[in-house]
């Protein structure tokens, strides 16, 4: 087997803050509560000295509750339906944390090629290499004079159920089982050493994640399709700019939700990628967009079906 390299396990390396990431994050409307909470927990996990400074300022005599909090695993799981913004948020949230805190965060998205080609021991070696590489990168990060870090790392594992699937499955291949064991060992290593790194796992199938992985998560976020309020938050700015009124926007909000014969509505990406594109294409290049174009496009597009195991 050839020697493992960074190109075998990571699709790219991005230093944050980054202007492109900021723009992508700004386009994620309707999930403000996720953005705020994820930003907060990433800062607490990556830069615990900031939490400790806050504790000393506001609760100098308290320690018990904060000792439990600071011993959380550096793992966040983001789960939910397809097209709900999980991956986009995971790839861009570090830019917000870095910019707001005058920090630097490096994003390492793990490639699905980490599953390997099926050779015995390959996936285990690739996963071990990925965690070992991140560990070494963390150890290069110097602490400030006050003992805190100003640089951190996010290790992103998208479609995490492909690497962290439950070992309880009777159909699980030995190689996959060994890969999950390597993943758990890697997270345990990062946790023991208290390095400035957080693992973010994204999955459409939370129930498929190995219980030993799931219970290590400091927090699990569940993403759902946008309800009427969130669809309005996405649609209203775009449709108002085109000159449509509140009554017309409400019609589009209704059409993009659950309808007779369909118990699910549009995903975030169905609206921002598919619907907005279809509306533009319906009028270009011969005429301005009218409301018939909007309503026709909204009725014709079939929303992405929910993910099924």
C-alpha cells in the first residue's frame, strides 16, 4: 500500500476568516438560531481560555459546573434532512467565529475517499493518518502569553454515517468496523490532549451513527426543512426586490410547503438553488419576471424527497 498523504484524506485546506465563506454564510437565512448556538459552542470548545476568563469575571467562586463543561468532547454532530444547509453551515461557520474573535481557524474537510478502495486495513490507516495529521498541526500552534490559543482547527466529516456507521449492524464488514474503531480512537486522542481542534460531523442519518460516537458529541443539532416562517424569511427579500406584495409572497410560501398529496415541502436548497434559478429562466431573456412566472415555477418544481434509509 502506498504511503498516505494529505491529499488522500482531505479535499482541501481553508484558512478562516475568508470572504467567500462569509458570503456563503450570509446566504443561509432562516437558521439564525443554529448559527448563533454553533458559533458559541465552537468558540467554547476551540478556545476554552475565553470561557475560563468569563467564569472568573462572573463566577469566580464556582468551579463544579464549569469543570464538567470544559471536559466535553470536541465533537459536534449536525444531522437532518437533505438540503437543509448542514454542510454549507459547517464549511462556513468557522469564518464567523474567527472574524468575531480576531482568531484564525483552519478548516480540514475530510474526503469520502477516506473510506479507501476496500483493501484490508486501508480505511483504518487513512482515518488514523487524518487524525494524526491534525494532531501534529495542532501541536505546531503556539499558545499566547496567557496560555490561550488564537488559532484552531475544524475537522469536518461530511456524510459521517459512511465512516461512523453503527457497529451493531450484523451486515457490517470487518473493515468498516475497524474504521469506526480508528475514528473513536482519534477523537479520544484529541480529547485527552485538549488540543485546539473540533470535529464536526454532518449526516442525513443520525440513527446510523455508532452510539459510541453519538454519545461523545458535545452537542447534536437537528436540522429540519424550513417551516412557513423560515420559507418567508428566504422568499420575502428576493420577491420584494422583484416588486411582489405580501399577498403574492404568501401564495408562494404556501405552494412551497406541504400540499395535498405531499407531506413535505421545499428544502432550503430547493428554494435558493432550484426555485430562484427556475424563476430567472422563465423570463430571461425576453421579458421581466411576472408573478405568473414565479407561481408556475413554484408549482412545477418537485421538492427533494426526504432521505430514506
